[in-house]
């Protein structure tokens, strides 16, 4: 049972690590206004979640049991980081913050003539402009290009705001999913391992009781020594009684001699 739980946890950690890494790379590629902390947590927490299983993969004994409390503290810290990831991603998922962040990123990039960001978003999502195909699109308007230069050059008929917002919403949802799965898996791990280790401790206690209550097996040497001791006891008893009898006879003889002497 323990090996199955650890195996499932390790496999789940690998899947979540891949998912968190994909989400972080995808967010960077589309220049999504997602905090760097959320991307780092989404990638690192599944790895740390897998490392927390290492102490439980060792054989159960009294020494490994003493390491349970420190590892529990480590899991609690990871659970707090999971909660931070879930809260942070949920905050940026609200419609007002979501739209405001995207618009601010696009318009600041357009003001700075950031060709890499705007062109990267347009090429990745096959769109032109922010709210419309003529709204701050690349190629930037100049003497040679008009506001519709993107539509003329690439033949794209949709703006980027709706598609871009959908990609950020999906990325934030995946990050929340990673945090929730990591948090729930650690809670299940703690409950199962506490129950199992409690059962093992009761088993050790019962074994100790059985050893104390079980009759001790006497070996051949011990049995022979006991027989010799019993024989010695029985052989010594007649000698002791004979010596006592002799002593009483000597006393009587002395008493008779004394009487005759007085007469």
C-alpha cells in the first residue's frame, strides 16, 4: 500500500512539473502579464512535492519514524506555498484585473515601440491590434504604413484582446489546478501515512506485549543445570539432618558424664 501511494505521488509530481513548466513557457512566449512568482511556484512546487516523498520511501523502523515530524513541517510549508499560488492566480483571474493587465502591457509596449512583444503576440495568435485590427497594431503607423497595415500585410481579420485574454485565463486556471492538486495530494499523503505509521506503532507495541507474556523456552543446558541443582538439594538435606543428630547425641553423652562425675 505504501509503495503504491509513493509511486502514484511520484508520477503525479512529474505530470504536474511538466504542466507547470509548459504553462510558464507559454506565458512567457505570449508575454502574458502573470507574476513571475506564480510561474516559479507552478514549476517548483511539483518538484518539491515529489521530494517530500523521499523520507517515506525508506523502510519503516524506529529511526525513520523519528524523522516524521520534521518532514511534516516541510510538507506544511509546501502547503502554504500552494495556498499562495492558488490565491495569487485567482486574484489575477478576476475580469477587471485580467483586462487591465493585458491592456496596460499592450499599450506600454506600443508606446515604447516594442516590436518583439506586439509582433510576437500577433504572430502567435494570428491577430492584429488590441481591441480592433486597427488599434495599435504592428507594423506601427508611419509615413509608409497606415493603421490597417497588419490586415493588409497578413490578411488577419480578428483583434488580439479576446484571444489573448483567453490564453491568460487558461494559463491562470492551469496554475490554480497545479496548486490545488499539490495541496490535496499532500493532505492525502499525511492522512494515509499517519494512519499507517500509527498501525505499525500499535503492531510493535503488541509484539512487545506478546514477548513479555510468552513463556520463556528453557534450553538443554539450563534444564541440566536445574536438574543438578535439585539433586544437590535433596542430597544435602540428609547430611544436614545427620549432622544435627550427631550433635544432639554428643550433648546427651556430655550430660551423662557430668552426672556420673558429680555422684
